[in-house]
C-alpha cells in the first residue's frame, strides 16, 4: 500500500517550487504504503475459488496487529520519521482488509497524535496475483491552516518467495484549499514496492514517482520510503522508546 505521509512531504516541496516566498508547508499527517503502501488488499469476490500460491500464504502470515515506523526521503532530502498502527484481517478465503492509523509525536504533550488513516482491500486471484484498492485521508497544515487530504490508489501484487511480495501501482491524491489549485491534481505515476517477512519482523521498501500540476506548472518528485513493523498495539510505547534512543544516553547527575 502507498502511504499518504509520503505525499504530504512531496506537496511541501512543490509548494516551495511555485511559491518560494511562502512559508514551507508543514506536515501534520499522512499515507501511506504505506502508507498508505505497506500491505495490499481489494474487492470482495464471494464466489471465487480459494486463492493458491505464496500471495495468499503471505497475507495469512501477516494477519493480526502491527506497529512500526517509516523513514522516508524526497529527492534525497530526509523527512521526519512517522509511526503507524495496522490491523490486518482475513475476510474470506481470498480477501483481506488492512486498516492503518498514522501518528506523530505531539510537540506539547509528547503523546501520540493521530494524523491520518488508510484502508486497503485486497482480493487474491486463483493464479496468486492480488489486486488492491487503497483509500485514505489526513490533514496537511499550510501556513498554520489545516487542509483536508484524500488519496485513492490501486496496486497489483505478486509473490516472489514464501515470505516476500513485489507490487506496482498508481493513483491520485488531492489536497483542498490550496492557492491556484495546488495539490488538487496530484498523481502517483509509478510506484514500486517489496515486502519481506523475516523472523517475525515485517519490512517494506518503496520507490515512487509523484507529479503535481497547477496552471502551467508541472513538477515531478522521486520518493523513497522504508517501513519496519513488529507485532503489537502499543504505539505510545514504541514512540517513547524510539525518542529515547534518538535522544541518546542521559548524563549522570552531579
């Protein structure tokens, strides 16, 4: 799945391109794979035969609850890490649903601040190929003013081993209330992703080509993201642990 957190970062870079004297667009929320990228899922086929092959087995293995982090960059520039919580459910022999919540650390309280969500529906065919439909929403803060963001994507996923998948997709993203229609016609032109389940850890690597148009302006960006997740539900504990590690060891009291 393709996470929205990536697109808000790209949108900020695009705003700087068109309006160099405006404040930089600050990101309050997501994707994603995700982030929406992360785990693909699509339409329900009630009478379809049970799916065969590694794709169905992979989704069965990742069913449950996950928490994790996302490291990303746009045109080589690193962004702040994001956090997510995901729940993957098997709805039928061939159908899975994944729900994602995205968080950042509240600068005032230090607690998790929910900034977006994504839902992925995946149907796996009898040939083992999976078709996913991803939709989500979030909020972007532009000059201290919140703007609504929505995204819709589609993805094709295939098994490349007993515990790994590869996928490619495309879609759209829209951010409302922007000057000159900036953010209205965002497109995910080319998305590549790979999933690996190893020793209980789930990792996803993703590369994206994202384009925006406003009036006569047309700008494309390259995005790279890496997701790492483990089973669990305590997103606050994960964020606190990561922040403690980032802060480094505390000096002893005098």
